């Protein structure tokens, strides 16, 4: 007897649906075909995505992020810029055989801006965590927002890129990552400069109560 929960069945069903989505989209037809391929009861499969296509698209991005995290779990020592660049590139290379699936996913997400922003954030968070980021302050959020914007732009560029080996996409990515690193360096210099500034409260205290 199969006692998997719907949450446990979801990634297995999504993975089985991928070959069908290029033709039938994120639809009931793809659910039925994927369920048949994965040996999942069709009645149970029909309960896994109660919100329809948008929920299927989100499940696909979650699966893609899980694949990325697994691929990045073991990585050679690199500078942070190279780790980030490699992570984005791996994410897209893993989807090379699924470009039509990705295109249909992007189309669905474009109709749900809030959900789209959340999935982009999750992808950026997956990348930063895989690259060893442990920031918990405001920097945690700015890093993910910035990388999310770079990833989203690179994804759209990749979908339209017909250059050999997607060379144009990798050049585009390199330029965007260089921009991120420039921002991070500027922020680091500003933090260093602030740290060297005198304590304003202490100065005011000395003015009010001068040392004898």
C-alpha cells in the first residue's frame, strides 16, 4: 500500500510531468500523463495541485531549486563571484533540455507577479546558501533581491539565446555578476567608513559635559 503524502508525491509527479508539459502545458492532461508514468493513482494525482497551473509551475521551480542545491553541494574552492556565476549557470544548464517547459513556466508565473517574485527570491536564496552565505542582517535581503533580479534577467536572455553553447547568455551573466560584485564592494567600503566615524552620541556628550 502506498502511504506517501501529497507533499511527498508532488515532486515525483512534477518530475514525471516534465516530458509532457512541452506539449500540453501545465495542465490536467500533463498531470494524468505524469501520474501514469510515475505509477500514481490518477484520483490521488488530481488532488495534488488544487490551484491548477500556477501551483504546478511553483512545484517545478521548487524541484529545479532542489536539483541545483544537490549539484552545488560539492563544489571546488572558488571566489564568491565565481561561485555565484557557476551556480546561476548550473541552474540554466540543468534546464537546457527543458527550455519549452521553462518558457511555459515563466508564462504562467508572469500572470501571478507576487508568486513569481517569491519563486525568484527562493532561487536566489538557494544560490546564496549554496555559496555559503550566512548573513542574517539587512544584507541578507539585499543580496537576494539583487541576485534575483540578475537571475530573472539572465533567464529571459537564455530563453531567447540561440548562440552556440549559449555563449551570449554566459557573457550577459558575467556582466551582471560583475555589477553585483561592484555593489557589494561599495557597500563594504561604506560599512568600513561608517565604522571609522566617531560616535556622534559620545561627541555630543563631551560637548555637554566637557572633561575637566
